[in-house]
C-alpha cells in the first residue's frame, strides 16, 4: 500500500485487499485441532531433518578444514621434511580433536640448494619424499577435526 498518495490506484488496492479470496473457512473446534496437529508433526519432522543435516554438515565441515602439508622442522645446521604430507587445520581454524601419529622425517643440510628448493615447494603444495632416506621418526599430534576460532 502507498500511504503517501491517496488516489484511484490506492482505492483499487483497498478493494483487492478487502476481497476474501484465498481464505479457508473451517469449524473452530474440530478442524483447527486437526490442522495444528498436522503442522506440529510437519514442524517436528523438519527440525529432526535439519538437526541431522546440521550434524552431518558439522562433521563434514570439520573434515573439510583439514589440509595436507609437508611438515618442516628447522634446526641450526639442517632442515627436516616429513616424508609424507601431514594433516593440519586451515588458516583461521584450530584442532578440535587430535591423535598421535608417528611421522617419518628426512633431513638435508641447511645450506644445500635442494633444501631451499624443497622449502619453497612445500609452501605451495605437499611433497612426496618417499625416495629420500628416513633420518628420524617423531610422534606428532595430528588434528582429526578442526573448528573456527
């Protein structure tokens, strides 16, 4: 409705509003209780479905926040890389659940050109370093689920 102008257009609008189309007439006591029961059942089913969906989406969302990265440990004279990629939480997320995993590392001298190249590559994508010799194995806490902080 327009409250600023009072002309023919507004009057016809008023007429349309006063028409009682799309209204359903029913007996107050009987049909109202039947319909309210049906709507309550529908609402219950909807909330149960949406709860299930939100549980599933929460779980999948937590898993989607994990990324695989090559873990790098820097020491004074050498740089060590995880032989296989390790799960980490994306930026802006922190570990909600973790588990201990033994991770194999391979090390190269810090001044080695290949070490510098691998550091740069590891920033871009996870590395597969299975061909390199294992220097040591370390137990690391690896996230299994992440949450935004």
